[in-house]
C-alpha cells in the first residue's frame, strides 16, 4: 500500500443515468494550492486535515477522474489539507463497496464514489453487501454515453451499426465497463432496439475506459460504450470515431443516437456516499463541504474539461432518486435477461 503525502501548498433510461482484508489497494494523496482565504465570505470550516475518498474502480476511469477532481476541489476550497485516494476495482464497484462497508462504516472522514454503474452491478450480481449499507451524500455529475468505433471502421453511423447487429449480433462484440453497469445495459438496449436477440449480445466488460478503448483499437470489439470523458483523448487524436451520443440532442459535435432512429437516452450519474455509521451531524458537515467545493473554480474547470454536466442532488430528493434508480436497473436487467 503506497502513500504519497503533500501539504496544501505543494426513472428508466433518462434517470438511470444508471476482497476485503486481503486486498492491497493503492492510495494516492491529492493536494492543491488554496484559492480562498480564511476571511472570504464563502469560506467554510475545514472538515479535517485529511479526508479519504474510496474509488471502487481502477485508475483512469470515470469514477477515478470524478473522485480525484472533487478531492482536488475540496483541498482548493479549504475543506481539508489533503485527500487520500484508495482505488479498489472489480465487479462494477461491488468489491470496493464491500471493502468500504467493512473498513469505513464508522469513519467520519471517508467518502466513497459511486453511481449508475454500481447500481446496475448490484442489481445484476446481487452481492451480500449492497447500497442499503451506505448513506448517499450527493449526486455530482451526469455524463452521457458515447458509441465509438475504430477510426478506420466501415461503420459510419448508428444506422450502419444497427444493420450489423441485426444481421448477426455474435459477430459485433461491444465493450464497456463492468457487467451490469450502464455501458452493459445500454449495449443490451441497443441490441434490442436493433431487433436482435439480446441473449446473443457479445459484451466484453472492463474495469476502465482505457481497457475498453484498447479492445476497440485492437479489433477485439467492434464498438465501445462509455462516457465522453473516457474516450476524449482518443477521439481528439483521431484513433477512435464517435457515431452517436445518448443525449436528447447532439453533443460534443456528435449526433444524438435517438436522431438516428434508435430511441436510447441515458445518462451516467456519479456521486458520493458515506458510511452507515456516520452521525447525521457529520453527514451535514461533509455535505456542506462538498457543496462548497462544487462551487469552487477548480470544480467548474473539471466539469468543463471533462464535458460533465453538473447534476447536484442531495437529501430526501437523492434518496428518492436512488430508490427509483435501483428499481429501474433491476427491471431493465430482468427485461434484457442480462447475466453477470
């Protein structure tokens, strides 16, 4: 286990936007120079000298990007001097979820990233530890899904991909995040919309967007599904080509999938959770600190750079949303007959 420490100076488709003691997770510390002074009117009382964010995924993916971005903003906003990151990947976040519950249920200074992918993974895998054993703190972002192909692929549009899937889905492997996550669910919905038997869908799950992109680039997969931020660099370099986005309208210069006669609108939300044993007063303090951090310039810069949409939700509204999201994920997985 490696520590690097630095001081501060140094709803259906729409709302779906869906190992333990022996593990040796990697820990990284994130610090940034403070921007606000103690006398600023919007300054808040520091939460603790150090906070921890458990990221139930490997480095480089959407949860990792979001966790480190909000951690840097917590430091910049003066909520703490340092944030440690603990990456525990595997099975759509359920391994990290179990580790978080075992180790940090009572820890007032530890939060966990989560979101649509974990909701779907829990619904698909039915693990012993579920989201019922943590407290949702805040929904932070929404990230629309992008369908990509290799730059030299003969597939030029969603219509082309539909035709191939309909002809023989077994010859058109998709790739994306973990089994049961939003990428997997979206691939199933796409196959169903194409008129192909979902049972014949070939889906290659990976724990990071980097691995999914590599599967497309090497030809192991014909199409990749993930958030725009995870494919952004390869799209910019011209190695991958986007053929559709799961928003209601074109985004990032990419045509909407629904405008290509496949009605699939889906957003991948990400947020923070705390342990079930954390006292209500402390939950309120953490919530205020995170909210303040999302108002900081560093967070706003992250939203812009990663093309994330701010999707703040907390309190009873978030709990109600979570209930609907979990029910929806379970229903879709059953309907599509997806298997882990």
